[in-house]
C-alpha cells in the first residue's frame, strides 16, 4: 500500500541526517504541459477555494512541474503562498536560498531522506514561486525531527536512546499510526498559524502526500486506511469551517517514483492523455490523472535508512 507506507516512513525520517555546506546548482523546472482544458479546470477549481490541496505520491518530477505550470494562473486568482510537507525548521533557510540571500541549501534538500520529498524539482518550484514575477510566501508545515523524536520517546521504554529512526524501529505499528495522526494534527496547526501571518484574503496552494490531502474518509471499516484519520486536510476542515478548501489527488498511470530509498514503478494502466475529473464519493474532491511519471532527482544521494519492518 504505497500511500500508507509513505506516511509511516515520513514519521521515521523528517529531516536529513546532518547539515551539509556544499553549494549546489539547481536546474530550472520546465512546467508540465497541461492540456488547455485541464489547466482551465484547475484554474476554475482554484477560483472556488481559499486553500487548494495537491495530494501526491512523493518522489516524482511531474507534481512540482504541474504546479509550476499553475503559478501564473493561480497568481491572477489571488494565490500568494505555497505550503509544503517540509519540516517547519527548514522554512527560514529555504526562503533565504530561494530568494538569493544565501547559497546554502536547506538540509532537507542537501541531504535528502528516503521518502522522495527532498527532491530538486520541488526545490526549483520553491525558487520560482518566491521570486519575480510571483513573489509568493512559503509555508513549511511539517513537524521537525526533534518534535517527532520527543513524541516517540513518550511511547518507547524510558531507557531507549538513539536517533529518531532508531526509536521508530522500537515502536509498535499501532504507535506508528497514532504518531502519524498526531503528526497530521501538528501539520494542520502549523499551517493555520502560518496562514494567519499572510496578507488578508491570501489563497494558499499546498502540496503534501495524498493521504494527508484526503478531505473525506470512505475507507471500509476493515481497511488499514481507516486508522489514518483525521488527515491533515480533515483537521483543517474541522478547525476552520469557514475556509473554502478543495483537494486534488494526482495519480500516475505508469512510470516511476522514488520512495523507501529506491526507485519504484507505478502499476501500468492505459491512459492516453492527462485528464481531470471531479469525484462524487471519493476521498479527494478531484483527480488529476497523468499517463506517466518520472522519478525525481536529488542534489545528493538520499540516505538509505530503511523504514521500520512494521511499515506497510
């Protein structure tokens, strides 16, 4: 189960394993060639909400590239901030790098973890969004490694020591699920606090793992997905009922993605062209379906720390 696996791995390793002071060259990000009808549907959807959530399978080039293609039309609609599933202690240095104040790349990207989030396509997207002509603000709303480490220590034997990943291996699967749900609530609280700092009426585009972006829970009672609720999006809906929020689940029908420290293949299904459709009884409001995805690339090799054996 790809989506569940991604959340459990994210608990174990939020940030990289140490700072690195190298100077990196980050290539420009070509926008994804969205068909005109799909781009129009996305713009129409964006006009109808204050917060637009893009749920992804981490570790592809296509999701950052698709958002790159939307920067111009969404800016015209009042979008002024990009929110990411990146530890919030990386926000200041990421803003400084993206705006050219420093050449130091945040650790999350300079020394990426195994779940595919710290890729250079996302880094290039941040640079585009924060610089002219858009000059968006940035919200990094994920929990930090230190915060998750403290939560893990509350659930392991008192004499347990070690790094966050080492502690994760000592947790039961039920504990990992509980921490995942707790992490989603922390993400929602951080997001809401950062949105309060934006100019009035600023709309926000957020990219996160697809389970985090679920705005509904239609999983059967015996499904493992049932335990991963409420999601990040659901907590935002509950705590901010006045926000107009919609979610998009981006799915690839073939190709590859990077997660779990390796390149994985999507299940190949026939799809000739990009399509977008509204869901009536789905866990997301809309689906954006791509024929293929390409595995993300990284500034340095992702650390190969394995997830806990109990991860799905």
